[in-house]
């Protein structure tokens, strides 16, 4: 890789200061450059333009994996089991209810409900689960079923994406998480997740949900087999869809955690790479209002630092997280600590919901 000259980076950042839109070639230059401080400054300036308020946000939720049985065959996953595996499970409703009750006691107003491609769980099973949660906990938002799971349910049921999403919404689905995106380039997807939904279909699920009036997040898992050009192609596909629908509330870039996976020989992406990619994401995704810091994969020190690299949100307290933890990363925190980190970064700490509406008293 040839390192771009400083003057080219400066020229690109000067254009951004004049509110010119970053193009793909320019984004690749920034990702390939070593001008981390200049890129961070530009991303921080954009974040302040989009969020001039004196606070930065976080939320309280819980990631509940209702099953670990999955046929996606992702080489980067250390959590899932194949059908028939002795360690496979499907959560009993009462166990799930206990997790939700604890979440509410801790101030949470949302659960992140994700499983995978479990061939034993039908669309009707998912509807029943959603209705049961909604009946017992009417105030909780269900942020659930990634585009990968929606595609899986569509194929199993023989119904269109719109039919599946309408039925899940009627049963209680509140918002759509951006899981399963990894890198939205099929060459990469074929190598790391051969049985999972392809790029166009992942985006189609989000498109249909947005056109129904639904909202959700987008993610990018990087630091495995992709190139910097692949990362930018991922950002470009997200930005084009957002230009059309405006349905993404937030973007969350996070780094691949290699331990205990089929790709355990890959070097773990470091802090430099994470922060630079986060900053370039903020600069490129000028139409997505919120960028989350991934303290769950990076730790709280880097999470706090991310607020100076374009992030305006610390993400979730994450009462429970299993997938990243299975890959050997298990950072944990408390609400007091996450608020302190935001304040140490120079901002007021405010709690919000998945739609980025403030839910504390200020």
C-alpha cells in the first residue's frame, strides 16, 4: 500500500470543511493515510455540526440471544452451533422474561433480540414470541431480528420480505438492528459467511422496512479479509440507501474479534485502525445522524476517545452480550461508569432510547 501524501489528505479535508461531500476515492485515501490527528479533527468538527448540543448519549438495553443454533456457517463466529449440536439451545419463555424483568429493573427500555438462522424456528414461532413479550412487557421496545434473520424467515415461509416484516411488526417488533452486515461486498461475504444473505438482499430488507416507516441501525464488522476499498464500498452502499429512505438512525462500526473462530490466525485490528475507520465513517456517512462508539469491542478507554473521533453516542450499557464475549472479548461497565466517561470527554451524559429520543430528566 502506498501512503497518500499529506497535501492530498489536507486538500480532501479542506473540501469537507466547505461542506463538500466525501467521495469513495477520497475516503480510500483517508483510510490509507497516516494523518490520524487531522482526520480525527475533521470528524469531530462534523460531529459537532450535526450535534451542537452539550451532551452525548447512551442507552440501557440487553442483547438476548434467543437461540445459538444457526446454519450461516460464518467463519468469524465463535458463538453459534449447528443443528443437532449438544450445546445448541432455544431459550424458554420464562428464562427470557426473567432477563427482560432484570433489564427493566436496571432502567432499560429495550431488548436486542437476535438468534440466527435456526431452521427449527418458524415465522409463526417468532410471532408468538413477540406477542408474548409485548403482552407481558408493553413498554419495552423490541429491537430484533437482523436482516439476515428476516431473509431466512422469508425463505422458510415462502413469503415476501414485506409480508414477513408486516407480520413481525404487527406482533410487536419495534425496530430493526443492523446485524449481519459484516462487509457489504459479496466477494468478502462469500469468504467469511458463505450461507448468509448477500449484499443486495441485506439492503433490500432494510429498504422494505424503511419504506414501511420502520427505523433501524446499520453496522460494519471490519478487520478480517476486507480491503480499505471494501470498507468504503460498504459505506457507499449504506449511504445510497440512506439517501433514498432516511431510515437508519445510527451506524456502528466494530472490529472483528478473532479468538476461538475459524479465522483465529488473523491479526486483531488495533486502536489506530478502529479510530481512523470510525472517523472516516463519520465523514462519509453525512446523512446518518448518529455514530456509535464500540466500547464493547475496544474497551472504555477507546470508547471515550471515540467521542473525539466523530462518535456522538457511547452505545448501550449492554447488560448482557454473548457473541463478542464468545470470541474472547468481555469488556463490561456500569451506568455510573459510562456516564463518567462521557463527562470526562467534556460532555453532559444523557440517556436515550433506540430512536435517539432522550428519556432521562436532564
